[in-house]
C-alpha cells in the first residue's frame, strides 16, 4: 500500500507527540515547573545544553536546577554574590562556569525589565506588543510559500542574540553557545526552544505559553536526525546544512500544515531516534 508522505508524517506526529515523549527528552526539564519564568529559564537552558546523549543533557540540567536550590527564577532574581560560588563547579562539554554566570546575569537583567522571556525575541518599537503587530516582522505567514522566506524568524533570532550579548563586558567565549541566522547556523537549539514555548495543542508536550509569536512563524529545528530523515523524504535538497537548509525544510512542511509546520519535528526526530535501523523498510511504502 502506497502512503502519501503527508499522511505518513501526520501519523508519526500523532505517534510521537504524546506525554510519553517527555520523559526521555530534554523537554522534561521545563516540565518540572509550573511558574512560567521557571519554565522559560530551564527550557532555554536545557535547549542550550542539548548536544550529546539525551540522558546526559537531562542529568546535567537537573544538576543545574539543584545548584539553584530547585527554584531557578527565585535564585536568579534574589541571589547574593556568595550564592554563585557553588555554580563554579557546573560544566557540560564546552559550557562552563563563565557561561553559567553570564546566563544568570542576563536572566536577572531581563526579568528586571520584563515578565517573560518572549520579549527577548521581540525587537523594540511598534512591533513590541500584540500578535497582529508581530506579523510585520514574524511574517513567515500561513501560506505555503511565505514571501519573507523565513525573514521574520531570522530577524527575531538575530535580535535575540544581539540583545542577549548587550550587557557590558559579556564573555566572548559564551557567544558560541547562542547561535543566529547571521552566522548561517541552523539555530537548532533556539528553534527547538521556540517550539516548546510557542506551539499550542492538546498533546501536553509543548507548552504554548507564548502568544505574540505564531506557531506558523516557527522554523523547524534541524539536527542530525531531522536532517537525515528529511533528506530521505526529499524535503531537503541543499547539500550543506545551515540556516537556508532549515528554511527549505520548513517551507516544505508548511505545504503540509501552513498553520503549524513545526509539529512535524516530532515525526522527523522520532523517526531518526527510534526507527533508524529499520527506516528503509518503513519508508518503502511511502510515495515520495
């Protein structure tokens, strides 16, 4: 039986976009909290640390939570200088104590001015505010061929990085942990974090707690697993993997669901992780 690729991916989204997905994925970290600021802080941090084995990412994120006394937002906004000493021991791959302390400094600065981390992705001016104002800049739109070509998300991510490193004397070594389209990066971790915060459905995996960025404007996180499966499904033709590759993939996913293209991240990632050994057999009946 030949299966249409959209129907195939829709079925895989339904299979993987389930509460059972949470336990073994870094998204389990923000799911430990109910306070929005805790969800945002640890969601961003878990996404930033998301390279390597998922079990290690989760373990290191939980270690970081413990170092902040189990309450990241309270620790960040109310800590005293001596409280930071215990964080000097934290390290995950190339992310070290210098990076940790700057993240805390940035969060303290940001939450001293805003209630939500969503504001960090919204350039200042008339676009700061309501969703209909954001559509001028986050205008990847609900069409299958967005006229901006992902320009809205590109501006938002580039703005975030410039804002994140706007504090005086920021450590230059930390810049490697926060990517942007201007570096031609796929921005996998940031796009994953935005998916967590923005997507809204009843599955209980993504949070959907941000309302000024539309799910239609998101760009699909393009990690090794997603990239490999998307190429097999002919959703990516670009030889290299960079920001333009993420845009190409998302453009094809918008053909399947213009309002929520990034839901297919569940299908592509799930296929890459869980079914990699039998993938050719799985895809044998899909009409590409």
